C-alpha cells in the first residue's frame, strides 16, 4: 500500500476529470516484460488487474486477467512455439509459477498520457490459469509469499539469558532459513528483549507473527519511501498507527460524478461500546496492572437509533 503523491492527489481533484492507467510487468531472467507493450508490435494483453491488502492479514495479493492471444501471439504457457514462451531462447513460459511481477499505476488529468509510473504492488506468481477465453494469474506479495512458503525445518534455540532484541531474533529467523536477502526494517525499536526459547518447526511467517503479536506489532512487506533512505519495498517490523487522526485522503461531494448504489443498515450502528483493559499505570498491591472497564456512549445516536451495545473482547 502506498499513499498518494501530491501530483496524484491533484489529478484526482482535477475539475475536468482524471484518467487512470495500469500496467503489469513480469521478470524473466534479468529482463522485465511489460504485458501492455509486448514484442516489437507493442501488443497490449492486459484486460484487468486488481490488488488488495487487508488490515487483518500482513500478506497482500493481486489478480491479473489477460487476453489469451493477440495478432497470433499467445500467452498460454503450453503453446511452446509462442514467442512469449521463448523469452530465454528456449521453451520457458513467460507466465511461470514463482516469477516476480509488479503492478504500476499512473493517475493524470483527463486527456494526458502517462510519462511516469508508480509501483504499487510487487509479488510472485502463485497460479496461472489458461482458459479458452483468456489467461489469468494470481500472486501474493513478494515478501509475504516467501515467508509463508518457507518452512523452519529444524528446531533451534533463539534469544539469550541476558535477553536479545526481538528485531534481532526476527532477522536471525530470516537468515537461518534462506531469507537473508530480506533486511528487516524496524522504524523504532520496541525495546523488547527475548530470553532463551526453542523455536518449533513452522512457516517463517507464523514464527515471526507469533513474536510480533506479543507486542501488538506486525510484520508486513510494504513500501519504504526514498525519504527514509530507500525507495523500494521492504520487510517491516512495526507498530501500526492505531490512533491515527490525520486522513490519508478526503473526498467531498464535489468529487463524485455518479453514484451507483448507497445502502445503509441499522445493523452497523453501535453507540454504546464497552472495553476491558489492563491499566499498567495503576498497579495493585502485588504490582500487577489493574483490570478496568470503560464504556463510551453517543447520546445523539442513542436518541435516534436506540441503545445498540457492543463489547470489545479482551485479547
């Protein structure tokens, strides 16, 4: 996920309208192949691309739908004589499982052609489906997919008697399991040290998630801007800003030209919310945080909709 640049934000607010463009590139060997400008004829095979990243999952995914053939050229992997499957000089499908691909977009005022592209997703192809009408492939983001697919094959001891920083343990998990190409980026150290423990055999993604959840943190493959010392996707160990108050983008009534459907439901209204937490600033006689309950209500909503209660489960 990447935030909008100033120029993209301005284009979206352009009174005359705006245009969006997308392209997908696949890496084979050391060469990137643009699926919107393939071969000398610059054939456009791209029909549709979508990508998603959920708050509850650290791994994003993308779906790409392509034309099967154009001007006699085919992207179907089993067509051995197609130039798309001879990119390395011998039979080697362009759309192969494990190949790296990127999704790039451009947002411009209406009528302008893209001159620069913004990379919004980088992944590995997981599955290729060559049907009669078209070819499609899906893939998870590059870092998340590799971490999920890499299994810790032997139990090992991590941490130390004096305590080892959790970010150092996470990097060791990567290094020890063939993933040393990932240099973990930790914006701010949580100052959390781990004692000695035995790491069981499980996917690297699960092992890292278990350590991160101890703090309420997470790992995620996300963009690190050039202002932070790079301009690339990196593997982050970070604490999401759960108290964010500054909006990323604001769309007012003037930003909408057509509205297909709007549906609201009282089932989504909650105006009395109760939460339970441990107050580390208020300790009991044994030095343990006291368990407290907080209830927040909205009188205006209760008057309009009746009291609609929810309780946040203690985790």
